[in-house]
C-alpha cells in the first residue's frame, strides 16, 4: 500500500503546458502514473501527451475524477494554483515550484490544514511509490519497489540515496520529498507517522539539512514511537554559519539548527547517522 | 535580505510607525546641515549585531561633537564589516524598553508575534535567562493581526490606558508592514517609552528574497559580493567561501553535501553555485563563468544529479563554456545517457560517482586526498 500516493492516485497537473510540466508529465506517465488531467488557464481543450487540458480545476475534477494534484506553475502563480487545488479537495497537493514567497506558502499551508488536505513542498521533488506512481520529478529509473521509506528535505540528495539503496538491493516503499523552503506543508514527524503505520515499510531513511529544528522534532518522535530501523544523513556539516538567521527566529529554534545538534539528537534517538551520503545503504543494511 | 536600520526606518515611517527624526550621512561634514535638535546619537549602519558594544553608537551634545563622533565611527571595522554610513538621530530620554517583533516560525508554519517587557537586550538572551518574560501570539494569516489580538498582547506586557492604545496602533501597523512587504522578520528593539509615548528606537527588517519581484521599490541588498549579486540576477544562488575548489551543483542539499564531501577528502571549496531546479544550458554556462572568476581557483567540481534538471541541458552548457581549470564532473539522473554522450563527444570525462569525483577534484587542486571514509 505504501503512503500518500499509489495505484489509486488520479493525478491532475497544473502547468501541464509549460516546458517542465509537459516534460515531467511524459515521465510520470511512463512511470505508470495515472495522469488524468491538466489545467492551464487559456489552454483548455488542448491535449499534452494525450492528457486533456482544462481551464479550471473544478472542470477537470468533474470530468476526470482527479483526486491528487502536482503544481509546475511559475512561483508567482503557485499560491493561486495551490489554493484552487485545495478548495477542490485534491489530496495531496504537491508543489514542485521553486522560489515561492514564504507568505504565500504560509497561506496555502493554513488553508490546506483547514480543509484536511496534505501539501508537499513548495520547492520539493514530489513523492514516488515505485512501480505504482510518480508525482513530481524524481527520476524513475533509480527506484525499485521494496520496503524502505524515505523522507527528505532535499530533492537531489533523495535521488542520490535512492540510487545507492537500489544498488545495495534495498527497494523502496515510498520516497517523500518535503521541500527545501522554510515553510513547507508536511513535516518529518508527519511523514514518519505515516511510514510507522505502513505495514509495507520495514525501515526508514531520513535525509535532513542544517536550519530549523524539524530533525530534532523527528528525533523526539522516533525515540518515542518508531520501532523500525532508521538511518539518516544530515547535509551541511561544513557549511559556513548561516547569514539568514534573524533574532526572533533564533528565539523560536533556541540552540537547535546546526548539523552537530541534529546528528546528536538523532543518534540519541537510536538513529544510525551516516557521515557521507554514500554510507547510508550499508548503515541501514546493518540494522535490518 | 537584511536591511540597514536607516532603510528599515524609512519603511517604518511609511507605515506610520513612530521613529526619531534623523538622517543618514557618509561624510562627517554633512552633520552641519542636518538641522536636528541636540543632543543626537550617531549610529553605525552595519548589518551585524552588537555594534553598540563595538563602539558604533555614540551620543553627541553639539554639531562639532557629532561630526567628531561620525569621523570616528565612519571607516570603523565592526566584526569584519566596514562602516560607510552613520545614521544621526535626535537623542531620546528612554524610560522603559520593550521588545516587539513579527517573525516567520518555520516549525509552526505560521507567523508569530513575539513581545517582551524586557527590551533593549538581545531577545535570545531573554529567551535563555527568563523565558517567562516573552509573550507569544500566533497569527492566522486569513485574519491578520486584529486590534483585539494586539490588545491582549499589550495587556500581557502590562500596558494600560492611552499607552495600550498606542501599543495596539504600533503592533497592528508593524504586522501590516510585515505582511505587505513580505518580511521574514520585522523587529523593534527597543520599543521605548519616551516622554510617556512609545517610540521605535531601533528597527530590524529581513525581507523574503523570493518575494522581491513584488517590491521593486525596496532598496537592493548590500550583503552580497559583486559576483553573488551577478549570480542572483541570473536566478542562481552563489556563495563565496575561502578554499580553492569551485563547486557547481544543483539543489541546496546536494551542494551542502558536496562541500562536506570535499572536506572529507581534505579539500576546501572556494565558492559554490547552486544552479537550482530546471537549469538550462544557458544557466550552466553562466554558472561556469561566475565560479571561475573568483581568483585562486585551482580546480572545479561539478556535481549534478538531475531531477527537474536535465543532464543533457547541463552538458550542453558545459560544452559551450568549457572549464578553464582542471575539472571533475559527476553527471547523473534525468537524461544522463544523452548528457554523458554530449560531454564524451567533446572529450570531457564525466562517468565518476560522487565520492570518486570529489577525490579527483581535491587531487586536481593539488591537495592531498584523504582515503575514502565509511561507505
């Protein structure tokens, strides 16, 4: 069954007529995803890779029974696209768009919460359940169906680690990209809850990076609730101290946010933390 | 983007927030023409914190004294930042200091108002020593920060009567500024009681770079080096470091892990450039131009794992602007066969895995490559 997306997913692509939208629609179709509709205002009635394009999400849902959405529109239109998807109860709403203003993301996340809809991103690679469904941009050929769940703040590091797991003979249940922006729709803890409850996921890989305290929250959750083996990688051990931290931001995150602090918190929770990306598969295998 | 105090106060003024009269100057002689009421305070305009302790804020009783203080502060080095401007403001008799800020709380995924009756010192210090003195009020983005919520926050700080009304006006205006200008942080510290009225004695404003397109009227950032600014104009994220290996990667996480990887093999990055998602051949070409312009580059490490970025696009960019220093290239992911073919046809090797390519980049820079770590 995996998590978030699978064979039951009927996907709607916003921005399907754009360069990235059209390109990845083709790759999602090739990965076996049921892409049932596209939406681009002004381009209704056309087709992209045989997928019908509609003027509005409302029409697309009525006509095709779409139940999930991926967004490829430019940053300045992403807020409206995501709100339209949430209002039509598409779930999940996966925002690939990079460069979305933070206040726009705050509004989308608050609106989605009110509607009980899961948002992934913005600025994420999407979510893939290998062999069943790819929503977003994760390269299909790297994956192999299996029992390792992956949750990550970084797109490219996810690909890197999935490729390593596949080479090591460790297939994946679902890979979830949370997105790299300061405010994103789904946290590590929420994704861990889903993996923890999923009988087809037997082990979990967590891929974090410096900034914020989501990894520390994840460590607390793992210590209390997760019995499945967990391996992790944290990027940014040698990154220079952040230029972007504001005063009151530091109040909220306290001393949390550095790679050392995250690694310590995860190790204290019994997580195996790899010093190099390439070390993750062997560490996880040793725990299986 | 972090604004200087004088820039933040210009924005504050537009939202009706009370600030002292004052002017920013670049030369001490300009003091004479200011027409301010004395005494005045001369304040270094730097983006780093702790300028008061570093001697960057001075009181002056006369124009002559103000010019003298300005001369002393201009050109000063405060934590590595050179002072090129001072703000001269009319001095205020401060009775009590408060703290007020709106901030994006990434963990809660919302905006929070943070306030304290213990103002004038760094809020982290208050959070550590007396967290009970910090009041927090979460904002519903669809409601904004209505007067009743501001009033409740003001009461928790002990305000009453006309001062409570003033606090409500300031807090609601600060929220309006925070939201309208797409700020990550809008902070008043101290929010001071002066002659029975509230005054924004210092102002800090950090703006969301992603929203810059909505605010063409705001000043350009001064935190960036010329190359960093040029990269940003091309939609690329570029940061300068102090090693000798230029790094190009795609995605913040991958780039950070690339720096960690170079360090693991005994190398040091000179800079890094994140070409981001969906990079075109043109952006790769531009990226190569930018990273190699920094003096002292001895090798270049290109680490690309294609997702939304297509390896064939990246390879075309590399071929159109081949590296001038020895390069180690790792290229895999979406359209990788086509990408590697384009590079091979131009005589450029790119078949290495990430660890191997990092080791080669360190060797090319003349460093002693350490042995591969745990794998």
